[in-house]
């Protein structure tokens, strides 16, 4: 945890606290629970990190993107007593762009600093939406909060997610008019990725293509992070000329969604031969 993160859409990770609780289907196989147990820690126990980790961004002098709370949730209730100190670090490091991704957008409003206004320029706010139900629940809650950048992470992608069909509190669909970065109160960036780990669930390639097409139509930057453990049949696995006979396959049953379990590294992140690593301006 710290500088030079392995997460493709950020530069550094910062964990002022660690530990979390599972709140939806996307949490089922969370890597944090797996890794914490491997290190002999209790993943459901939320604890403040040691001072050197908590204050780490104060030592980062170069421009960088910082993913906040990769091992927790910035807006988790147990961290209420430490959050003001974390905001102060964010305030004192305006050269760093903080990417705050949450599954608890209903708590954002009550956890913001008093001078938030229309959002701090160096803070991006995002929500995880692994399926349509979570998109319908979390995206409207996110868009109620002003921010320099609103983003959505569809990872792990567990089904078709149509962001334009998200139903807002007034009963209208979000639609491409608000899914456009030019409106100021829509979605400015979309991340997508498949699940990794020993119990990873496969992702249909058409789900990814559909989300990419939504973003292209709305002129929203799209970042495809990874396939996860499962690679669509017909795409070449990294470093593999032929898959072994023992390879496991998953068939979605529609004639288009056959996937092979090749591992995260071999599956890679190319979608139909193209790398989609777009960022908001």
C-alpha cells in the first residue's frame, strides 16, 4: 500500500484506515478480506493505520492520482473519528488528485468538510455498481453531491449495467443528457473490470462492449481495467499459444459468451484487441 500502485487507473494507494464490511454482491469475493486473513489480520475490524501510513501523502511531492481506501471505505461509519484528519491531509496536498470510491454514497453528505462547496478540485467521487440494482441505488446518491469529477466503477461486473437507464429520484431515467461530462452533474468517467481470485465469477464480453458503447455515445472516458480470471474464447491469452486441456470453461448459453479460466495475468485487459485506458480531463 502506497506509492506505485499495481491498480492500473491510479498511481498510488492510500489507506488511512483498514478493514471493512460486505454490503452487496460485489463484495462476495473481495480481495481485501482474502489478503487481510493471509496477513493474520481481522478484515471486519476497522482500524486506523499507523502514522507513517496515515500521513504518507504529505511526503509525495510529484503530481499523482491517489486511490483512497483500497482496503476499506472512506465513508465507513467506524472511521468517522479519523476522517477530519484525512480531509486535512487532502487539503494540504492539492497537487495530488484523490480518487475516493465508495459503496456507501448515502453517507457522503454528512462526512464532507464544511468548505466542500461545489467540490474540492483535487477530489474525485465515485461509486461501485457491480449490477443494475446497485447502479440504480448508488449513482443517484452520488450525483446529489457536487464534485469535480463523478465516476462509476463497474467492477466486478456481474451482469449487464446500463447507466443511461438509472432511475433518478424524480422518476426519470438518467439518460445520455446527464451521462455526459459536459453537463457538470453527470458521470465523468467509467471504470470496468472482471473479478479476480480463486472464486472469481466470469464476465460476458458483451456486457463490457455494451458499457463501452454507452460511454462512447455519451462522450464519457472509459477505462477497461481487466478481464479478471476469465478470458472470452477467441481472444489470445497473454503468453499462451495454446490453452492446456485442463482449462476450465464457462458457457453463458447464448452462443457468444464462452469464457476460459486462464488467470488474471494471462487474461489481460484488451477488449477486441484494443486497450481502453481513458481518463477524464
